[in-house]
C-alpha cells in the first residue's frame, strides 16, 4: 500500500525535529530513510506509525488520511531498534500477540505463526524465550511479530542497529529477500549509508529535520542534490573557490564556472577516485607530495598535500596500486578528472562537470 | 589471621543481635510447656489481636498494591507539574517516626477538627477504630511498592508497550499482558515487605487505636499489653508466632529474588546490574 506524507512537521517544545517533509513510498517499495542521528528520520517513522502526532502536515496510507486514527487502527507493522520483544512470552506467543489481540481462531494463529517462523528461518524455536536467542534471531522474531497480523505497511527503526557487524550483513541480505517475497510496502530508518544504499529501492536523505534528497541509491550517490548529501554519502573532497572571469580559483586549482558572477564563492566537490595520481612528477600538470597511504581492503586511499598546501584524498584500486611504486613522502603529480559545483543550500543540483582526462603537460 | 578474626566478629555480631535474642524468645515462649504456649496464643484477646492484624494487613496490602502501582506508573511514565516534588515525597514515610504519623492523624480527625466533626456527624468512627489503624499503616508502608516498581519501570522502558500498541492492543490489554507481567516480581517483592511491616507496626497504631481490649488491639499491641501486665509467657508466645510469620516472609523474599533472577526477566537484580 502506498504511503504519502505531505508537509509534515514536528516540534518538541521549541525544537523543530521535522520541518515540512513531503514524500511518497510506492506500493511494494522498500525505501530507506537515511540521516545522521538526530536528523528527525525516526520521528517521521513514528509519526507514520501514530506513535507521535505531527505538529502539522498530513499522512496518507493507501489514500486514506490517517492523522486522526490511533496506532491500533492504522494496521501498521513496526520493528523497534532494540527488538522490544515481550520477555515473559515465548517466541510463539510473541509472534501470536497481534493475532490473539484480534481474537483470531487458535488454529489460524498456530498456522500463521508456524508459517512465519518457517519464513524467518526460525523453525522449532517457538518454545524459546527471547533471552535464549541471539541478537539476529531476536530481530527476526520482532519482524515476524510485526508481520503476523498482515499489516498494510512495515516500518523498521534502525532494524540492524543493535546486532554485530557480521550478522548485520546477513540480515540485510535476508531482509531484501524477504521483501522480494512478501512485497509489503516497507520504510526503514538507518544512519548507515552503506546499509541504505544496499537495501533500499530508493532512499531519502535527511539532515536536521529536512528532506535533502530522494532518489535511487545511484542517483543520490552520483548526483548529490545538496552539499550535505555530497558529504554524507560516500567520501568527497570539498574546496571553496572564488569565481573570476568564469573560472573558480582556489590556490593553484582552476575549475570552469561560467554561470557565476565575479567574486562569487562556490564549493567544488570531487570524489577521491576522480583524482588521478602518477608517481612521475611530470605526468600530470599539478604537483603534490604523498602524505599517507591507507589500506581499505579492496582499495587504497592516498592522501596528498598539494604544492600550495591543500590536503586531498585519492583512491586507487588494489591491483593498480600494486603495479605502481608509491612511497610515502615522494613527489607525485595529479589531475582532477571530474568535479561538481556543489549547490548552495537547497538550490537545485548542478550537473557534474568532466574535465578533459588527457594528461595536461605545461 | 585477620580474615578469621573478621569472620569471628561477624558471627558474634549476628549472634548478639539476631540469633541470641530470637533463640531466647523461643525458649521463653515454650519455657512453661507446650500447653501453656497454646493457652496463651489461643486466648480470646490474642486471637482477636491476630485477626485484627490480619485484617489491617490485607486491606493495607490491597490499597498499597493498587495505588502504589498507579503512583509508580504515573511518576515514571507521565510528565506533569509538581512531579519532582511528589517523587521527593515518596520516601517521607520512612523518615517520619510512626508516633508522629499517629499524631498527625489525631490532629486531622480529632473531635474539634473540621474532618472530625464531619465524620462525627455522619456517625463514622475514624479514630480509635479500624479506619485510623489502616490509614497509619498505609502511610508507613506506602513507599515499599512504589520504590520496588520505579526502577523496574525505568529499566523496561516503553518500547514493548509501544510494540503492543502497534500490534493492536488497547491500553488495558497492554497493562494486563505486557506491563503487569514485566513488573509482577517487583510487585510481589513490594507486597512482601508491606506485609512484614504492616504486621510489625506498633507506634503509629498505638497512638490512633486507643488500644481498646478485644476491639482495637492488634497482635503487637497485645504483646505490649501482656508484657505491661506481667504476663511474660503470653507476650513471648504471641511474639514467637509473629517471629515465625516474619521468617516465612523472609523465605518468600529469597524465593522471589532467586526466581526473578533466573527467569531472565527485568526485575530486582537485573535492574541493579
């Protein structure tokens, strides 16, 4: 079922936790709400569930305005970060809770719970108590419990926040498969950008209670709509440059910026892998010194200090790095192949600009 | 060497303070034979005292469980004006002498006061009757249930109650099926402490009851009266019975502690860890 949020705001006393947020979750979609802690994403989720009431704005579930419906009437499934399982009930009783509240027949409850435990990969654990389960198993019980009464939408608050990194990866893949199978409209909150990219069909980036960007993971990554998104998703070098005669200058770097008036300050962003490095100081036009090399597992991050004192991060895949001979402290040359003039606060995104990639020699 | 000395000191301390007096009490109670003991504890005055004590204890237990639970829930879960003030008052009954508690009630319901006159006109006896004895006992035992429940309620948080709400449960169902099971061992613990204190209460009850024979004389008042009347065996015998009851209560407390820590539920010990 479709979820639609229009002009949603929430004040806690004099603090505005959510300001004027609008978005739509399509039926059957798995959408991630991504943002740093305190960015208002959980509050949005709780307002959709009915656990908080909005200060202004409307919420629609399946075309019906639900603002005035109680939590119980909204028929949503909610999964809490810390599982919130009923400790004094067995796994079976936990999963059966929503059905027994609805006075479902015993045999139907038993069939549905057994089916869900099977689906969750927890067969035979019905008699256990929550404290006898691992973190990952508890979270799956929590999801089974939320799904049991067949909710119209599933809301998950940091679903994997409380489990080990290893289990988290497993659970992510499992959630994707589960969603493919059930196709229930799902909205999940996370502060982990990697998780959001991997799990979501589309994602929404939040900052300070505002919606910064909504789009496919690749779109958000490749075309960040705001400087915040550029900084938050992936890693980006960001420098501030002054425009003079259609070119933005910072130290000895120059970036074409034809649409800006003289004296305008712009922020230029470029991803680490858009800095090409050579151990030959004359291969590219710009010169620098290699400050640090960090091993990242699948790649290396190289930190360089330019002749004029800028510190930039470059990234090189493992094979390439091993074929070359880089030593910390040695002079190198570099070129920035792509850059982006980052949008000012909430102005529309500007397309990325590609610099000619051929080595420029003086 | 020092270790042994310390163990020895602890043994002496326990013996002088607890074991010795209790043993001596039992010896005295049965000193003149089982039949004398039986005669003393089945005297009409003694039986009435036991009955009255039981009556007061049961009423107090009920009042404290209901209002103690409501108080703890409201103080932990709601935000309201004067909350800090009320929270600070919870322990007050522990620091006020029971005798003073009794006097406060006399001042409130005495014959010359507004409340006293009103109840007098309605022909309802408060002072020197069961209502006053129940009131003072509720006062002195009020903190037990509340103090047991507040840390448990804080520790369990509101997430599982919210989860129940999203699953369609109404507030009453949430309380019965989620909150109550989570706090039940704390309630049992608080109830046991309440019973122990209610049975043993003396000072406050003495002040407001008037200590009228066979009417407002509880078991502890009966012990006091027997002692004053030089009926030592009578005093010791009834005291031994109360001591036995306390012992049983202590056993129950230990069982509750063991139970609440093995089940893996949030209560008592887990709250402290």
